[in-house]
């Protein structure tokens, strides 16, 4: 199945809400508790999920909604910033390479449409499947962030990955 990224439509909002707020859909590493059910609609009404500081795009395969990618601006210093990106794939589509392909597509999109030189992604150290997906997508493992993220009542170590613009030429 060929996948593509597309803008979020209003009818996608329940799908997005399911992927961020339903513990059976978020996956073991993305459940952060119940989320405000109105937050996504408000953001969609404000900017269509595409703002100067980040955005969300749907991962689509034909008529199927497979998941979503998101990105947000991270200030590096007074003169530059990078993008931090993430992906959530719906449970029924996991393990088929769609997350890897979506991460390639969003990195290319961000390099093609912004002047940023770096796209980064983090995942929990126990999320081996996501680490493999990032590496297959062309990201480089940079190191471990001790106690970098709080989830499920405790602090977890994370792993930082990045891709820089010149990596695309390899």
C-alpha cells in the first residue's frame, strides 16, 4: 500500500481523538491519560492543524486513515530552530512499515517547505520498534536522555534521533 500525507479534514477529528485519548488505540508508549475532547476541534478551527510552530497531517493509504504525523518548533538558539516530530499509527496498521514511510515523508516535507536544518524525534528507550523505524527512515541515533519523559506514573529514559538536511543527499 502506498501512503501519503494529507491535511486534516473535519471528519478526521474523531480518528485523531481516538489515537491520542483511547488507551486501546494509543499504544503502550503513547498513553498519557485522558485528553480534552474539545482541544483538537478548537485547534482545527483555529488553524486547520497547520501553524507556524507546528502541525499535524493524516497518514493515508487510499481511503484508509492509517495514523498521523505531528511536528513542533524547538528553539535551538537566538538564530535557529529545529522541528521535533512524532508519529502515531492506528493499531490495525502497526507493524507494516507505514510508520517508517510516514517518518520519511514528514522529514522530506519539512526540509522541502521550511529552512530548518534539523528534524529530531525521541522515543522511550524500551520502544525498540520505534527505534528501528526511525533508523530505517534515515534518522541517526544521538544518545540516551536519562529520565527524559514522564508517563504511567514514572520517569522513563528516552532516545534522541535526528536527521539533518545533508542526510537526504546520502
